[in-house]
C-alpha cells in the first residue's frame, strides 16, 4: 500500500499551521526544528520547522516545513489543493468544522451532483481544501 501525503511549504509559520491541523483533525503532531536536526544555517530560523507531520487515527496525514530564507519561495494563489475524502459523512463534516475557523469558504459544504457532501475552503494559512464524501462512480 502506498500513501500519498500532501507536503505544505511555509515561510516561518509551519508550526502554527500544523498545530491548527492537529486541532482540526484530533491528530498527533510531530515536529523537528532545524536546531533539533543540527541543521541551522541561519540562527534566526533555528526554531522553525524542518520536518513536521500530523497524523490522525482516521488516516489523515499532512506534512509541512518552513522553507529556509536562502531558498526561493512563493505561496502562489492556488498552487495546489488538498483533497480529503471519506466514505463517512460525519468524518467530512468534522474536518470541515475543524478547518472552518477564519477560513474563506469557496464552496459551502453541501450536496452536489456526485456526492452527498462536497465543499471547498481556503483556511487561514492560505491552503485550499476540497472535502467530499467518496461514493462509487455512477458514470
């Protein structure tokens, strides 16, 4: 089995984003700073995240780090979406509720032509999430 994990790149606020996702998913947070890894190249960035991950019992997993200032970085407008799907409507609703504080709702969570629940929001960290209930394709 292969897992695909979204990896989010930040500039100095990866810790805050990962803590937010931990709360939203009731997951487990793992953080390694540049100092922890003995890889400090700029003392001002010693406590930034070199490796970060949130995993939850339901299989949710996301990774993130702080791009060092010596490397180019541009958050972009909609460079990527994070798609979270489940066959459990309650699970999708709970994730939506967890991600919603201070979010910009692109598409409210509700029924669509292909699923009982679909929604899209951009969280307070600028990450666009697409959430839906996975159902068999009816093509």
